[in-house]
C-alpha cells in the first residue's frame, strides 16, 4: 500500500488565535502490528525540507496540538505531514496538508465566524458541558475477545478493550460541549431517574463544534451527573469547502450495565467539568480577534 493511502484523512483545525489542532485517521484496510508511533512534520513540499514538531512519538493516538502561533502568511506557506513509524522500522508518510486547513483567507474568516458564534451560543446561552471519550480505532489489539480472522469483537463487556477490540478502548476524556434539545437539557439538569434507566431514550438535534471530530460509538459524559451517552449517528450541518465545522448528533443514554460506566476519568484533561469562569466567558470573543 502506498504511503499516502495509509492515511484516510488529516484535518487541520485553526479557528482561534493560538495553537493549531491536528487529527488524522488511518485507512480501515490498513493493518500492521503495533504500537504505531506518529511524528508531525512542518515544511514546504517544494523544497522537501521538513522539521519534526514532536521529539517524542505520539503512540497509538491520532491528535496533536501545534503550540507555535503563526501568522496567516506563515500558515499559507507551510504544510503538515504525518509520519507513521512501525516496530519493524518501516516509515509511512501522509500527503502534505496545508497548515491553514486548505482554506483561502475569505473562507477561513467565514469558517472562524461560524465556529465563534457556535462557541458563544454554547458557553453563554444553552450549551451543556461534558467530556468526550473518543473510541480507539487502532492500537494494540485485544488478546481476549478479538476474533483473529474477521477482527470482530466477540465480547461487548470485555474489561480489556471495553468492547472496542483495542486495548484500553477509549482515549483520555477531553472537554466537549453540546447544544441540547430543550427536553434533554431539562433531563440532564434534573437527573431525577437513576442513571441509565431510560436506555432507549434518543435525542435528535444535539449540536456541536466538530473538534475534536466525533464519530459513531464515541461516548459523551454529561457534567455533574456522570450519565454516559453513546453517539448513535451524526451529520455535518455546516462546512466550508469540505472542512466540517458543525454537526447535529443523535445521542443514546447508555444503560447502567454498560461497560462504558467502568471507564475512570482520572488522568483526563478535565476530570470534573464545571461552568467556565466569568473571565473565561468574557474572553471568548478575544480568541477570534483578527491577526
């Protein structure tokens, strides 16, 4: 398989002043013995000069934050590239991806305004804070419940892979906001039934900013209640030139017996989310100042 075909997609998210966020997916048809070690390079394809942005590899993960703040002119001149290092020494490289996300300045400003408005709506009016558990798609395969030939999971309650087929099951939780339907917001705030008792409950119309990008079977945890919701489906409702920005999702409350309730939140980027402080809320708009 050619190097670039190993990577299904690379998304560069740069909508606020400050760090750029990168996420990538591997092709579903690609498989090699892990662990997978990733390096992120910055450079210019025309000169084939690349600088590695991380000295230590990103192991079995698919996210990276480039903390260096760059001007617009620097963004349009540079590209990111992902390198995958396999245990046998094989190095596979992605196609270069523009550091500005592939948008011209006009489209970038439009995209930034869409995201800014959604963030302000979430944090100041009707958003619900929580934690997102991204389901692992690659990494060390489960030695217990993964069928060797078909690579199908045979035990949805496996304590090793949590029903995902990959050891650990999910990446560490990150803060994530949804704008809920009114009925779901009331239910989360009241939280009167024991968690997971309404196992068949589904809610359409939960909106979110697509970074990190959600996927089916990811898990979202409502702040303050520890109720855990499975993302059953989602659709992109706002994008700019193919760059997904906003999505509408259908969430299903996991029953109390679901293995996802066994996932501890220690070590997450935010183990007990709370309402952002007033100075943070007031400072949101400044993150989008032109530069």
